[in-house]
C-alpha cells in the first residue's frame, strides 16, 4: 500500500479557530412556526410573500419545506412597528386638531 500525503493547511492554527466577523449565524424558521409567531394562517403568509409593497421575507425552500430567515423576520417586525408608530402619531395629531376645532366652537359656560 502506498502512503498518501495529505495536503497541509497554510492557515495558522489560531486563524482557523477565529470565527468570521459575523459571530451570530442566521437561524431558519419553518413557516408553521412563522405563522404561529405572527398569529396568521398559511394562506396569509402566502399572500404576504406575494405582496411587493409589504416586503415580507422570501421563503427559503429546503426539501419541499419553506423556512424564513430570523434576521429578515426581525427586520420586518421592526419596519412594521415603526410604520404603525408613524401612522398612530399621524392619527393622534389629526384627532388633536379635530378636538381643538371642536373646542373653539364652544362658548364658555355652555357644555357640548
């Protein structure tokens, strides 16, 4: 039997043990878990995926099952939260403006 020489690594031992700059690998979440997390059905998830305005994270298909990137899901949640906050602020300001207009129409001493 002949002796085979295995290739040797030119990478220093310490460098091989050093993790890449991104030390938090992304997790893949199965679609049924995503549905439960968002409280929606699989049909809603399908619609969100196909809605270009919503920009929902695309599926990653592995062996005929769909998964979503945890990072992309968290970014989506943050975007939706910020959008809701902006809409709420706008609605609150609009209601305040309406209330100010109604208050100006009232005469002192007369309710309503």
